[in-house]
């Protein structure tokens, strides 16, 4: 996800464990929520995301399992 762009969270990869999926949902990562990447530090450092009016750090492996679509793009596109 590009830095400072907003996207719609559409779900999670099937490979994401139920434990992580449940924890992310507790934090507000729900389908339909807007999410944006606030910081992308280099060297594999965790990225900073804003969702549900809060800010969270996710490592790259976990972030790649959060499925998003750019805001304004239809589901059929």
C-alpha cells in the first residue's frame, strides 16, 4: 500500500491464522474500514497504519495479509 494513500479494508488472506485475524479485528481492522499507511521505514522495520481512528505498527509479513482496495475502485474492477 503506497504511503499516505487511503484504501478500503476488504478482508484477510486465507493464510492468516485465526489468532491474528481475531486480534486485528479487536483493534478495529474490519471489512469496509478505511486504512492508510502513515510511515514506511526502511530495512524491514514495521509500517505504521491508521485504521478506526487509531494508529498501529504491523510488520511486513502481517501487513501483506491484510487485503485492501484503493478507495473509489469498485469491487468488480
